[in-house]
C-alpha cells in the first residue's frame, strides 16, 4: 500500500471513529461515508478497502451505480461490479476517385456503378456491450445505413479466461485482418485474403487464452442466415490458433505473432436470372474478388449456372446451387517498438454444382477451382507509439496517441505510414457440363475477369476456354493515417491494381479492355 493510500485509510478511519463516539451525530457519519465513497470512485481505495473502513455504517458504494469514462466511452457499472452497460458506435465516411473514365464512354450501364467516383457512408453503427451476473459478457451492434440490420449480437460465458463459450452472431475465427476491428485496420480496406473469410455468421464458439500469448477458437456456424432448402445447408466449421512469443517471453515492446486458421463450409446459393446483350443467363457467384479499395467489383467471378426462372432482371431461380469451400490460412506479424511487418497467405478450394429441377436422368453443371491469396505490409508509427501496446488476445487493437491532437498545445496526435502489396491467383479451373440443358443450369456457368477465360464481353460459357484458364490481379497500396485521439482518425490511401490479364469488365460492346485501376481515397472516422 503506497503512502497516499495509507494516509487516505488513516484519515477515513479517524473520521468514522469520531462519528461513532459522538452520539447522535448521524450527519457526520453520512459525511464520512461520502468521503470514503469519493475515494473509492477516484480509485484511491478499492471497493473492499472502502467496505472495511465503513463497516457498521451505511455506504452509498453498495447501492449507487458507478459511471466510468475511458477514451471517450462511458460505462455504467453496478456498485458491486457484476453488471455493466456501455454505448458503442462508429461512423466511417469515405471519398473515392478512380480512373475508370479512361476506358469507356458508355457509363449508363448499371454494371459500371462500382467504377464511379463517390462519397460513401461506409459504416454507421450503434450498439451496447457490457456484462451481467458477473460471468457473462454481451454485445449487440446494429448497422444504420439503409434498412437497419444486426451487425453482431452475442453472449459469452466468460468465467474462465482459459475457456469461454460464445453464442449468437459474431466474427468467425479466420484471418487476422477480419479479427481486427474496422476501426483499427491498417488501411481503409482489408486485403484480398479477407475476401475469403466467412466473416460474421450465426453460430457457437469455444475460445480462450490458456496462457498469455496463446489463443485458440473453434466455431460451428451457419453460412446462410436463412435456409435455402431442406437438404443441402449444412453445419460449417472454422478454427484459429495463435502464438505471440513477445507475450510468452514477457517482452512488452515486441510482437512476434504467428497464427494458423481454416474453415470448411457447405451451403447453398440461389441463382438469379437476368437479361442482357448476350441473352438470358441464370447463375450465382461461388467465388468473387473486388479491388481492395472498394473499387471495381467482380474483377474475378466464378458463377455456377442455375435453373432459369424467367426472362428479365433479378428473377430468383426456383432451385438452389450447392457450394463446397474450404481454406487454410497462415498469418504472421512482427513488431518492435514503432515498426511492424505483417502478412497472411490463404489457399482455398471451391466447388459449385447446379441444383437443377431434379428431373430423372439429368445433371447440372459443376465448376471446380483453387485460389491462392496473400498480402505483405510494412507499417511505421512516426510519432513513436508502439504496436505491442495495441496487441491483445491474438489481434491488434487501437493505437493510442502519446499526445492527443491539441492546437493550443501544438500537439498533433499520432501519425502512421504504411505500404501493402497483395495478390490473388485463381487456377485449376475445371468445368463439367451437365446433361439437362437450361432446366438444369447448363449453359449459364461462366468465368469473368480474364481474357484467357472469356469468349465474349466479360464472360464465357465455353468449357474449352474455362478449363485450365487462370486469373490474377496484384494491388499496391500506400497509406497515411492521422490519429487525432482515441476517437477520431483520418486516413488517406492510394492503390494501383494491375490486372494479370486484360479484360472487359463491363458487359458492353465498346471492346475496351482494362489493364489497371487507380484509386485515391480518404476516410474520416469517429468511434467510441
């Protein structure tokens, strides 16, 4: 016990003793307990020490909720610490400018939408989190733009740090970037590797940290929020384990993180019928990539054919298509003081099968392919903050500036600079045509995103072209991050994507081929 605490205990005890000796001095006793309550709330005394000092007197510490503030967030906690609730929220407002107008003058087609310059409310979320009955944690967060939807909603039984149980909707344990909050990711958007991740799904998970620096998580989840049919939506599984040798060896300035994760999924998708210049097609994507700056969508897309519903735009097929996918991921991060190197690699296998109408003797299409994806990045905190201080439980949290932005004090917050390179390659593509014609989805299976796989405007239905073809893209991103304080941040990113194979992204007849994309983007961010 330090000197100040000893002095506080002595003074408090003396005041209470005097109050007890002076008969009828109830007001003085109340005043003395108020002093103890104040010392407890300020953290000078622990709650246990406060109870010992005020033994025999009525203390407000036993009944009055406590309001705590940390990094701009407020928590209302019961006096005994067993129950709490905090309000959480975030707002990410983005601006993007790209070079797509260099390639085509026909921008009236809706397929060109992701090539537009735009201001986007990327995220707007509000939620609550806290604990109840001492051993249970909870979090419920909603998305606000457009129709309100649930982002996450789960309850943890967290009595023991070594093993916890989570039930609800939550991030599945795959990919370091995914498990790093969007408030704290190194660039405005995550990499190609994250586009393989199952992300947030309904399920159950066992997880824990048996020893500081060693984490594990095992999850069972449903890929679709609602069942697509009664036969083929099955239970899916994901798992992840990490080691941080910095924590294991007690080094508080270093992160030496390695991780292994994987998932296995089997689920259904519902093909959609649409009409265009190439005729009517009915299909659903089983694997697709978008440039990491949220630029062009479907720079690669593997689409399995489905049973035709009707001619027109966006008609759902009456039958589903089955998807089987699995992936293994490796992750690593090494940081010393204010420098960090991080990277991940994932290999995935995906197979899609047309469901068809079930007509006897007829079969649907199958499409089988592999994907290899990776990224590597270097980050530097120019103002001297450390990455080890932001690492906890197998992922990185927020960077707290040494000095918050304050013009009066000539303080400018924290500044971070980074470079990232990433690539995806899709190969081993094998298409097996079905025998059932259009009613079984035959003829609508296609690959988009590479001239080596295409026979027309952005897509093909030729088995000969699809089998053995490849698609790839490489993206380079440079970023500056200005962290004003724990709640406010500004990000500026520039990305260049080189398409491995020139291709005609839009289903247009202008014959313009794309070979690169440049995006300049900026985000203003507020979170609590």
